[in-house]
């Protein structure tokens, strides 16, 4: 089933929001490290997901542009 433009835009919005959350996680982790505190944030998992999400954002922008 082909996505409609609203579905594409909604997915793009959700991924952009995810990056806002991701940036917050990175800042919190950095703060923990600076304060010599233990961080339970798994940067490897987050970074892997960021690569996947960034690629999907590129795809979505292209799909929306050519809709």
C-alpha cells in the first residue's frame, strides 16, 4: 500500500522529534561523565538507531519532494 503525503509527513515529524530526544540523551550522558557520575545511557544503541533514522529521514524527504 502506497503511503499518502500525510503519513510520510507524520513519520518525518516523529523522526525529527526522536532526534530532539536523542540530543537530550547525549547531553545528559555528557553531563554525567563531566560530573564523574555513572550513566545508564547506551550511546552505542542510540548511535546505531540515529544512523537508521537519519537514512529514513533522507528517504522521506525525497518521497515528499517527489510526491
